[in-house]
C-alpha cells in the first residue's frame, strides 16, 4: 500500500514519478537528487525504505516488479517511470528471465495500461559487453550500438531495450534506455575500470532529469556515463537531450592508477570481466579462475527491486536465492522476493562471503572470509614488497622454510581433517600430501643454504681478447602471485611447491586461495606467517587473498613480478594473457591441462594385457581421476582385447567417490556424456552419478573406446575426473596419425614388452619427446616425485613456460640473472667477491 507524505498544499502535484528499485544503491542516490518543487516521487521496492524527510514529497510502496497487479496500482496517476529494479549481476537463467525480462515487460505493460507517457529503463554496458571499446573511435562507442551481450544478465538488458523499442513503436510511449556504466558515490570500489565507466550520482541525476524533461524524445538509447577523460562511451546522444555532465573520474586516478598502468592496459571488451565469467552462476565459485561479477553495475548491485542494493542477507540460502551482487537474499525467499537494503548513499556493495563447502553433499560448512577487494590486494602486495629486503637473508630464509615445515607437521591433526572436509580426498592421501609439502620446504631450505641455485660465474679480466671482469649471479624477481590448485589443497596451494620455491628464491608470496578449500588455505597461511615471525622475518613474506577479482587484481598489480598458476586451460590462459598484456609483461608459469597419452605396443598388450588393464584402471581412477597426470587417452592395439577386458573389470570395481566440488561434478558428467555421444565412440563403462550414503554427489568412473580413424578432436581434450578413452589403432601408421593430433602434455607413457629395447622402441620414444615434459616407460604417470631431476611441465597447453613446478629446479622460475662488470670488490655482493667469503660453489674462468 502507498504511504503518501506529500505536503498538504490543497492541490495535486504537478508531476509524479515512479521509481522502481528505490531502496537500491542507484535509487538511494537518486532519491534526494531528483527532488523538485511540484514533483512527487513514488518509491517502490520490496525492501524497507527510510521514511520521508522534512518537506520530502514521496510515496512509499512495497511491491515487486514481477507482480502485475501491484505494478498496475503503482502506475496509476503517474507521469513517468524510472525503472531501476532488477537483478544487476549474473544469475540463473530462470531468475534473470523472471525478474529482468518478465519484470520489465510487467512494468511496461502496467505503464501502457495506465497511460503513462514516458518510461526510463536502466540498461547496462553489458548489453554490448562483447564490443571493443575502440570501435567508436575518438568520439566513443555510439549509444545505439547493436547488442553484443556478455552474460545472461547482458541478454536481459538487451531484451529490456527491445521491449522498450516495441512499446514505443506499438503504443507511442516515450522510452529511453540508459546503458549505465557504473553509478556509485565514487569509482574507488571499481578499480581502474571505473576511470572509464563511472557515472557520478550528480551526473546520474542530471541525465535522468534530461530524460524526464526532454520534449517528445521517442525511443532513445543513451550512455549513462560522466565526462570522464578515459571514457570509451559516446556522450553525443545524451547531450542531444540536454544532458551536461560535470564530473570526471580522473580526479581519482592517483588512487586507482598511480603509475598509469591502467591507461596502457585497457579492457579488451566493454564488459570487462563479465566476458569470461561463468554463465548462470549467482555466486562466485570456480575451479580455475572464473571471473566473478565486478562492481561496475549501474542498475543495482543486488536484489530484485534493489537497483544496486549490495545487500548481504542470512547465509542459509543457496545460489538459486542469491539475487545478484554476490549476495544472498533473505532466508527462505526466492529470486523474485530477495530485495536489497542498500546502504544510504553508499556506492559499495558489501564484500561477497567466502564459504567452505562440503563436496560430498554440496552444503555450506562455514563462512571463512569475505572476498578481497582491490584495496586489500594492494595492501597485501605492497606489504609483501616491503618484506623483500628482509627475505634476502639466506640463513634466516632457510630457517623460515624449516620452521614452516615443522609447523605444518605439528598441526597435522588439524590440517588433514579440515582439508578432507573441503576436498573429500581422504585422510591417507592428505597426510601424504602434507608430508610432501613439508619435505619440499626442507629441500628448498637445503638449496638455499648450499647456494648452487645462484648460478655464480666469474670471468676474470683478460687483456688478451680485451675481456672485462664479469661476475654473474641470479637474484629474486620480486613479489610472486601464487594461485592455489583445486586438486591439491596442500602440495599445490598455500604451502605448496610454487610457494616454497618462490620463498626459497627470496621472493615474497601473495597466494590467491582456491575457493574449494578456503578454510584449509587460511589455516596454512596462518601457520606459515607464524613461522616467518619465529624466524625473525616479517609475516608479510606470505599473504592470502580470496576471490576472482582478487586474482585479476593480483596479476595486474604493478609490484607483482611473476605468477605461478595451476588450474584449467581457460582460466590459466586468461590470466596468462593478462600478464602478457601489462605495460610491463611478467612471467606467467602456468600448469593448465594435460591428456597424458599412453601407448601400449602390440607386443606389450599381448604379453602383459591383464597387468596393463588393471594398472590403467588404478591410475586413471586414482584420486577420482583428479590428478593432473591422469592417463586420459590410451592407444591400444585393436587386435588385443585382454587390456580392455581387465580395465573395465577393475574400473567397475572402483568405489564411487565425490569430485572436488559440485561444479566440477556437473562438468565431468556433462563432458563424459558429450564424449560418449560422439560418432564411433563405444561406451565400455558408463560414467555417471552414483550417490552413496556418505557422499550423495559421488560419481562412478567411465571408459570409452573409439577406432583411431574416427578419433574426434573433442576426445583429445582433457576431461577432468575418472574417465579415460581407449583409441584402437590397427598399425603403426594409425598410431603415428593419432600422436600427430595431440597437443602438449605433462607426461607421455609407453609400455613395451620385455624384449622391446631396440631401434623401434627408441624411435617411439623420440616420437613422444615433442609431446611431453616427462616420458614414462613401463609405469604409470600418476605420482610426481619431488626430486632434483623431476620435470613437471610440458609443451602448451600443459604449461605456459619451459620450466618445472616440482623439484628443486622450480626455484629458477623466480630468479633472473645479473652481471657485474668491472665492479670494485668492495661494492660487489658477498656472493661474488673475490675471496668467496660465503664459501659458495662458483664457476671460474680458466
């Protein structure tokens, strides 16, 4: 019902404007700014709204834009509608369709039926998210650029514009669709992107005022943006209505872009991070690096009615109830009811919660933290950079690594159950992983002490060939960003090999926690920071951040010197490209995806068939098929059936187990089904869901087979989880043709008969060399020993660099060489001085 607080003047107001989503950020910002003498603002939202202030002419309505009867009543006696209500971030298709598309149609139909002559629609830059900002040239991207949406959310805004055009053409209504960039009090929460996209609240009010008062505008598309120096949107269309922006985000550049890096590294697309985020996911989560919604929305940051509410409601609701803004609607409500309660006048949305989730059931365990914003990432990186000088002390560094190993071992009874609760990998596996992590730390402590990693070389001056005195060593790069892996919550995460090798090199580390095990990451980070303090180093030699936006901010940060990543091809490639596109590109050492092909020779299959089938089953189901070196494609001689028979028998007996998270489970089931349906594929063992009392989300393994001549390219891509593909080859030519179709891998394996030790076997190994970083003979690739000679990395897409992430050689990734020429001995680093005061191994010229 309406609560009228119009002044008792004895006459009807000159103008009544209905504003939907009035309790959201944009609605809250516009409420005081759109006040005019003789104007009543009818404010509609599901959320509670502040009562009218002194002399404020408002009517407060509690209703949903998806309710036709409520909207019909709200539009009575209205002169114009400003439609801000809706989901303003990515959500499920069903919620987006209901609220943003059906809701907009409901508003327009109610306005038409009530004879409302003018409707202003809050559209978004994400309606054209896949357009290149440079398309428009110096004048900026035209406001009437045809749709290129970047998400379901962007699709809903394109549909909103289409509905507005329809209602104008059919019924003669004036409809103005404003593609809002980012409407917040300041652009500080938006990061450097806000320097281009910001619409100040005052300019927002000027623009909406122009939309309300322009004579007979018809149907218009307009950009909602301030007069920003760096804007890439055209102001021509809005200025033609009388809009005169006065604000420029550039005054915030000292805080948002202190070194000018952002202007040299613009977004590739208008939609920014929305262009790579997962479709239809209401909350940020991901295995690799899935871009989550940013804070650049204008038509709200949150709920159905709250245009920019930024609310965070009780945590019991799930993704289906999360009405945008990385927030969760009130418990027990659905998308259409989850209204926001945005902070009055505040431009920020509340930080998204970081949840620990049980992969066995998919239920939330506890809130661990909140996602780290740009400011938190900046503080972490700058603190790490400030700790770098202290980390140069090699003796203290080695002590720190040993103390860290002991701290992990001392907390095993706490770490292992927690890691199992978040990963479902089992206590035995995780105890082994913890021991491996501690061993890595101690191994690198020894590397630091012996000093061979410094690569010390001295060429004394030689007057013969006129050679100067040259002294070469390796020095740390600087702050290293480490992205934790989903499948190794210890050995490839906070206390893992990337962290250990970077710290050993003298590089401070900022870890981006993987969302699958945030509580484990927090615990391990706390232990490592405590070990740093105990060794006399600043705790900030290691920091932890959470959230997708934190990951991209970490890669972009001007003080980040290198990146270590373990995850998906898509996520890793996106971050790799981001690192390469910086004004000063940095090394990106990524382990992405690997098929790990296996070749069984005809003689091996004939003489060891049962053994090979059982071994393959054990290898590809190990860890529920979630090892990066799982054998995913196996070339078997077509004439031998013993391998297949034993493989299927053994794999069928493997227990059903959960994957690392529900999203990976769905991807596995979909990927297995897609591959099984390809032409020529035979299903020897069907992968599928197999709930157990302990793990309702458990899956069973699968085995597919296909003739070599019918190998589909999709089968040469990794399917993460317990699935392997047998490729039946008839002869050496078919074998060679299949190998010729494969990309780079971490491993390639060959099984030979006992007598196959001649030129044929040697030629096969040479054929496999270009495909992998590690060649395995008569064994299985699962299991990666932490040893000096280990190579864990391979040609792309297995890795993005020709280095290793396992073994002591991993330290080389975080070092760079420097040579001192003709430098006085007293000015040299101690490692290079003539007397070798540190007694380090050095290579001297003859």
